[in-house]
C-alpha cells in the first residue's frame, strides 16, 4: 500500500482507534463539528486538528 505524499504515519490508524484526520471546529457552547466530513460524530479531541470557531463566519453560534 502506498502512502499519499504528505500524510505521516498515524498512530491511531495503526492501532485501529476511532479518530478523524479532519479539523474539528469547536463552538462557544462546546459543540464541535467536523470540517472534513459532515457525518463525522467524533469528539473534538479525536481529531488531528481543532480550531475555535470564528464567530463572524459561524452559522451555528
Ligand atoms: Zn489516522
Ligand atoms: Zn460557532
Ligand atoms: Zn471528523
């Protein structure tokens, strides 16, 4: 299997853990959503990247 360029080996993938390579947008109320996959229901901590929501651009806050 070839690894895509730029993707480093992922410990979670290696261990078959539930996680997401996307970015979790964390809103003011603590609700988080995945910027990569709308169906992703994982907590923010399970994501590779987390970013605080930017209120001006946010549709949820
Ligand atoms: Zn992974
Ligand atoms: Zn927000
Ligand atoms: Zn996700």
